[in-house]
C-alpha cells in the first residue's frame, strides 16, 4: 500500500522532531510536560508542515492514550460528541486525546461544545491553528489551555529532513541517489520551512528521475523544477499577512532598506500589491512625515505608477519608494500631534471656540460678539501676530513638538526668531 514520503518520515519520538528545540529540546517546557505524562489541554500555533500533528501523535503514544483526529474545516458537532463519549470505555481505557486541527474554523458554539469534556479531564484537547489563537480561539478554551508556538523550520533543519527523505527513498526504490551540488540545499530552502512540501519534492524527483545503472542523478535543474516557487508563508486573509505588513513598516521606520525590500518582495510574491501601496503611503506620512514633507508626494507618484503598471513591473517604482523612505530622515511629530489632540477630545477636553475666531459672515455676528478682536496675521510684520487660537479650557496645551531633523529645526528656528523666543 502506497504511503506518502511525508508520512513515512514522520518522527516517532521527540528526539526525531526537527526545528522545535525551543519547546522540545532537553529541559524545555513542552518536553518536560510530555515526559511527566500529565498532559494539559494544549494549543499548538504555527504554520503548516512543521510538526504540530506529529507531536500530538507522539504525545498520544507516549502517554498510552487513544488519539482521535478531526479537522475543523470538515468536522461536525455530531462527530465531536461521538468522540467525547469515548472516555472510560474499552475503546479508550486511559482516556481520549482529541487532536483538533485548524480549530479557528470551528464556530464559537462548536468550540463551546468541548468545554465540559475538557474541564473534567477525561478528554485532553490538543488543538492546532495556523492563525494567532488569541484572535481566533474562544476565550473559554484559551483559559483552559496552554499555548505553544511552533516556529518555521530553518533551512538547516529542513536540509536534515531532506537528506533523511532521500535515504528512505533510496531504500524503497533500491537506488543510490547522486545529488548535484546545491540540489538538496535548494529543496530545503525552497520549501519555506514546510517539511511536507520538501518531502513531496523529494518523492517527485525519484518518481520522475532517470535511473543510470542503479543510480539516480538529482540535478539542481530538476530540484528547481519540482519546487518551482519558494513556499513563502503569506496568506492575504491570515495572521501572516499582518506580520509581514508590520515587519515591512517597522523595517522602513528603522531605516533598513534591505529589510524593507525583503518584506516588499514577500508582499508582491503573495500578489498583494494593494496592501504594499497603502502601507507605503502610511509610512510616508507617519514615519518620515515633516522631516521630508515632499516624501508623500514622491511615494504617491511611485504608487500611482505601480498601480498603472501592475505586476511584475510594479515592483520597480515600489522598490524605489521603499529605499527612498528607508533612507529618508524620520519624524513622527505629525502623528504624535494629531493623536494627542484626539486623545484630549475623547477625554472631553475641548471647550468653546474663542469668539474672535468664530464665523462673521452673517448678519448679527457683531451683536453676538463674533470676530470683534480678531487680528489678521497677513497685515502684520512677518505675517504673524500673537493671539489665542485654542479654546480657553486648553489654551496652554501643546500638541506639536518640533522633530530633531534639519527641516523641522529650521522651521523652529524661524518661528523662534519671529515670535521673539530665546
């Protein structure tokens, strides 16, 4: 009977699991919990193909519990209830371990149906999700579970798995693989940390390879053909979408053009041109701001060009925008000013508009005292006259602080001189 290589290579012990040393290495918390045999309800969070299901299977075997697997994308409430009825039966003498994959697809009501069973301890829940559980898992389930984050597999760990996969296929096919330099490394890199994808690539190389006297050459060209496109982890509607956008903006804010271009590439490789354009406009206003006031105009031109061109050419003006913003001076004085003003308003700090600033373009305005003492700045020297503009209740409030950059400091020096400040 045919078994996929990804299934054959699945580790049987914790020591065979690659890439999760931060939680499964000797002395690490999840390893200690499993070794104790006292398994709490767990939530495994991380991308696909990195060992979440495998670890659940190892836990079941090591604790001698009956393992039931359900996928929340297809499972029904009736199936869940049937499994929850198994504890203390001949089918499950040591209790049930329920592995619920993709729990984020269960509705709140479906997740609630698990509560009673997991509270009495007869059913142990291990739920997995590729999305942030703090956004997608019902709070009552979260409060009764311990969350462990599984990290993407590193290239070094993936290469170890690829070589083991090749060894298994050699034994199965009675062939000796002869990899070209860089071929296996390319598979490990192109799988994007998803071991399942890497094993599928190895299997394809053996099934489509040309045997030569008991050997199977594995060329770099063939390795590139079976992987084709790097498995960049990007889901426009998922958690990774916001992680990439966050890293994109923070890299440009941190004046790192290399990281900025890298995250732009991730967005574009995922086909998300609109998000890249929108975020660049935000960065121009929020992070460069008044340190380079024309930045938003430059970026708007790049964005307009990108949207007119479409992909793949759109990558060029967008890369220009990223590098321009990353290497520009930075100031967040504008966003700080408006956020402070909004915060005051939301706390009820506002007050009546000073009478001299109110509209006077109607009959009876003078009788109401509107605009009587207003002084027109353009009629004064240097187009400035001191007068109160904020309401009395917040007259001394200051929202804008000049940024420590050439342009804003030049403006500060000018107005300090005009306003007669030291």
